[in-house]
C-alpha cells in the first residue's frame, strides 16, 4: 500500500502518543493539567468579565488585555480538554479533518497572540513616551482596529502552513504523532514525503508572524525604559521597571518557547520528542495561566474593579436573603 493510500481512502487516523509519564505519576499529571486548564479559563474569564462590567476599564489598554485573555482561553481550550480526555480513555485517535482543524486553529491563535503582544507594547510605549498625546493617538476605534488586525492576520497567515501540511502524503494506517495534540512540527514528522518545502514555509512566515513583532516589542520597551530613566522619582522608576519586567517575562516565555519549536534548525528535530512536548507545555499551558496574573497582579484599577464586583455580588446575595 502506497504512502498516500491513507489519504486517498479517507480512513486516515492519527494516533497521539501523548505526554510521557511513569504509570504511577499519570493521575498526578492528569490532575495538574486539569487544574492548569481550569485556572486558565477561570482567570482569563474573570479578567474579561471585570473589563466588560466595569466602565473604568473601558480604555485601550484594558480592551487589548481583554482580547489577550479571550485568546489565551481559546488557545488552551483547543488542546487541553482533548488531551485530558485521551489520557483518561487511553484512546488517542484523531481523524485527518479533526487533526487538521486543531493544527490550523492552534497555529492561528499562536500567531494572533504574537501580534497582539506587539499591539499591547505599542499602547504602553505611547502611554509612557507620549502621555500628553496618548488619548488622541490611541482611541477606542484604533484600539479595536489593532486587535482586529491581529486576529485577521493571525488566521490569514496561518493558512499556507496548514494547507501545505495537510496536502502531504501520510503513511497508510494510523500514523503516530509523538505529541499530545496535532502540532505542526509533530505532524510533519509523520509524513511519508520530503518536508523541506514545508520547513522553508515555516521559516518564511515566521519572520512576519514572530520575528517582526518581537523586534517591535523590544524596540517599544527600549523606548519605555529610556523614558523611565528620565523620571525624577526613584520610586516611580522602580514601579515602572517592575511592571516592564513582568510584561517582558511573559513576552520572553512565549516567544522563546514558540521560536524554539517553530524556528529551530531542522537538525534539532533529532532531539527527543519529550523535549519538544515540554516546550509545548510551557507556551500552551504555563503562559496562559500566568498572563492574567502578571498583567493584573500589580494593577490597582483591576483590584478596584474586582472589589466592586465582589461588593455587588454580596449585595445581590444579601437582597435574596
């Protein structure tokens, strides 16, 4: 049977090998992933709810943060529930169509996040470096346009990679994807054909999707740090530097792990799949959990909105009694 026979018959299924763990630790791993998923959805959902309900947060910075929270919740929901179900049932099979859909949505949401982080860096740069002109330069309409451009470009620029991967011939039967979800590099390793063109396409699109936004983010934060250095108060400088370092930690974690997965040299594909999966856990699980904490933990306005929401909730409960 030829390598493309599985594609032609329409019966091709991918077998996901999942995350490796000793049998005794699998229940612990399953519980940890479930808690991470719940924390991501609840944390980002709470942030979206606060921003939507509190008029004090209807400003460009928080509107962009709302988009980031929605994106993170969607990103983790495309993979973790399925991975948890596979771990519980011990049946990890996906049809070509389902695997392709997960692959495309995952690439698209990751691309959206890279572009959205660049939009957020622009917003912060203008707020710090041009405070007198900020409200004129960053209007809600322009903020919505930035967010819309990030979503549109993220999904549009991901079409070539997903389409090229799904047109490859896969070996007949049930190709084994050594991963816990259908990620592009892992799927490419199962193809029964030369994937050099696919990797060139990944690198080519990685420039506008990853490297250009990253360069823009670093330039924006460099201008912020230069402006912070001119502040007269040491306390103000320390506060601004603390906020910048938190945001840059998120950017570094996301871009570092995603670049290691998609822009690494092909020779590193010989690395153990266990290392690839560990990198994926960081950008798929750890970053979405940390984002709502880092972007709101030191934010007094978010704290005030949370206190107001809790006070209203207590008032509703008291009235029902």
